[in-house]
């Protein structure tokens, strides 16, 4: 089990780009580092737009900040995150989603994360103003929210969360096997594509409230090809896999 130090992960996507540092990085990390880095950049973007001084560096369990009074490279939060996945642990929806995204659940006690209500969240008319909106457009949020393993109050056992994580890892592996040009820096990940499609869909629906799902998928695919050079998706794939919240999106727009 190799452990690297001071690893830089670079993300280049249409909606966000930047570099994210990991103090340590294990080859056995449960969640791919590029997924966590992408989410960190999205959250950082929201924090900056809403005048928070936090850099988002502490969102990664591998990272230790000065006020933690812990030695760098200690992996204290890596171990505490792993402890939450021990058998017979009941997790809140927020904790589960942070673990699913490879983030540090310990930050959930600090502002603005202690105000998150991700399980009961319904997008407001002023979308995308709230921090919840950042998570809402991420595929992992939608997967967890719709999971049959969730209890009525949004909690989930550690065993069942691991099943959800493993299922998603298998899906991502199949997608990367089909795309020989896959890389951390340039792959149009499923996570990023979901966010991009959601953004395009909202813009289209605002101008065409009565648009049908099949037509919407076709219009989205045209924009993906012409404006974002994403050419591998079919209309039917967009309709079936990326527009599952079609009715909800019409409510947002």
C-alpha cells in the first residue's frame, strides 16, 4: 500500500479548473482523488463567491491545517473517516455523502457546512445560490439520494454505503475502459457531465417551459457537441441516464 506525499491533482473542466493538493495520497483510496478534487474546487468556488475565508483545503481528509495542532502527514482524518465505515455504524445523509465524495466529514461541525440540509434539500427559485446547490448537481448526490438503502430519515448504515460506493466505482471503471483517452486531467467524467447537462437543461427549460424530455435531450446533445466537444453521448443516453430529475428541473427553471 503505497503512500505518496504532497500530491497535486489538476482538474480542467469547462465549469471549473484548478489544482488541489493532497498532503498524502494512498493508492488504496476508496474514492478516486480526481472526484474529490473536482468537488473541492466547486465548493471553493462557492466559498469565494460568498465571502468565506476558508480555502477548502481542509475538506480533504488527507490534509492537516495549522490550527489542528497535528503533525503534517499524520493522516488523522483519514483514519477517523475510515472509522466511520466500520461495521454497524449508522451515518447521517451528510456524513454518508461526504464519505461517498472522499471528503472529510469532520468539517460538518464548522460553518458553513454545519448548516447543510442535504437530505431534505429542494432547489430554490434562486438556484444556484445555496451551498446545497453545489452538491445537488453532482451525480453522487443523486445516486445516494435515490438509494434503496436509505432509511426514511436519510440515514444509512456503513455496510450499505460501502455497497453504494463499490457499485459506483464499477460503473466508472466500465466507462473508463470504453474511453482510451481517459486521464485525470482531461476525462469528461460522469460527475462533470451530469453537472454540465443539468446546467444546460435549466437554461433551455427557462426559455421553453413546455419542452418534452426527448426534445430536451436532443437539444442538450447538440450543445454538448457544438459548444463543449463532447460527442460520445446519444440522445437516448442523455434522456435515460442524465435527465432522471426532468420534472424537478422543470420546477427549478
